[in-house]
C-alpha cells in the first residue's frame, strides 16, 4: 500500500484499463448479437463479472507473493496480459464461431462445449483487467478516493468510446481498439517502474502493430458468417451476395442481392403476380426489410394491393357530392 499523492502515470493507467474493460464488454455484446443471437450477448455480462471477482479473489490468495515485487511491475504485467489476451481471443472467437455455425454439428452437448470454450476464452482478458484494477486500487489505497474516481471516469469514457467506435467500426475492430487502450494503460503504469527500460515500450510497439493489422482486417476475421438459422446465412446459401454493409451501435446492416427475392409485409396469399427487383436488407443478420426498385411501371407494383399496409390509401367515393360513402378495399374482396 502506497500513501501520499498518486503519480499521474498510474492514475492514467487506472483510467485506461477501466475504459478498455468496458469497451471490451460492449464490443463483445455486438459481436455475439450479429454472429450468434442477441440473447448470447447477456452471457458477456456474466463472464465480465466472473473475471473481475475471480481476479480479486486470486489476488487476495496470492497477496504475499505479489508483494515481493514492485507494484508497478505487477500492474504493467497484468495490463500487458489483458491486451495480449484480447488480441489472442480474436482468432479463437473466429474459430469457435465457425464451429458453432457448422450445420453438421447440431447436438446439445456440442453446443455446451462451444459455449464453455467461449467462456474460457473471454474469461482471461476480463480476469487480467480485474487484476490490474484490483492491484492498482490496493496499491494506492491511501488515496482511494482519487484512484476510484479515475476508475469511474475511465468506465464512463469506455462506454462513450464504445458508442462512437461501434457506430463506425465492426466489433472485431473495436476489440482491437480495446487492446490498444490496454497497451496504453501498461505504458502509463510503466512510468512508475524504474527498471522497465525499453522492454515495455518494445512490447507496446509490437502490440500496436498487431492491433493495427487486426483493425484493418475488420470483420474479415469472421466475415459475414452467422449462425445457419439466421436469414443472412440462408440468403448467402441461396446464392446471394452482400453488396453493401455498414456497422452500427444498434445493429449491423447488410444489403443482399439475391435472385427471386419476393417479400412484402402481410402480403396476401392470393397474389400470384410478378415482383419488381428487390434487395434484401438484413439487420444483425436476420431482421428483414427490402429495397424495391420502381421503374415507372405501376403494374409491377401490383403486389401492394394485396398488402394491408396500403389498405388506408385505397379509397373510392360513391354517392352525391353532399353525401359520400368512404370505402376501403383490397382486390381480395374485403371491404369496409
């Protein structure tokens, strides 16, 4: 435990590792929402809580051994381990996702094994981040209010950073950004370690290069692969191709060109006419809407007469100018 004023370097390290942890957690929720299903995103909260609490318990058990080393050295090592674990988890996530999406593997026991491997893979970076925060706050417990304030500010900043990054980047790129923030945290902690020398900066440079390459790869690490039961997977299996894609904080949007696309909400079963060309718009790989081409030919839009959404806009007036009857109808013979 260190009394007195907390150096600026470790304070910035606390702020950054807290931001990296929240950015990692939120980015993973978006990752699972797209590649699997949104309800698996809630699993990330449990993994994060387990990692943080497990780290605190482990440090309490190993406290005497860790106290033999300078506090800054322990903090640098754990922050670097967090950044490394995030980068290593990216290809592992891609591998596990490909196993999950393999249609030949449908047994419940196999699903349980893959989910367990997800837990083990993602537990490590949260454990390392929790260890860094726990040891930093214990080291500077003499100025607990200041250290904890920087922890809270970093957490809030990580949430804001996640909103900004995930509005422009794919989750895989945001995960790489979380690794960069964790590396920056290690550099800040290293300012309090006199023996750090050139090792930490060298490791940080290597990590930044790897993180940059990962960020440039973007979603190509896993691509547009989703669980086979999602609409996007079915579109691609049917020969469709993605013509545009855009990440978003609320859901990734993919525009798919697929032959024979025929979709309109509530379309009547009696419709047998032709459809104009359509592009499928998938939100988070499943929710469907369409972009329908209009070439000036009203006949090609005859399907709208069989949709309840257009019912209020079809009207006929009968009777004199003084007394009118307003009738809403469709070609299926229903009127009101």
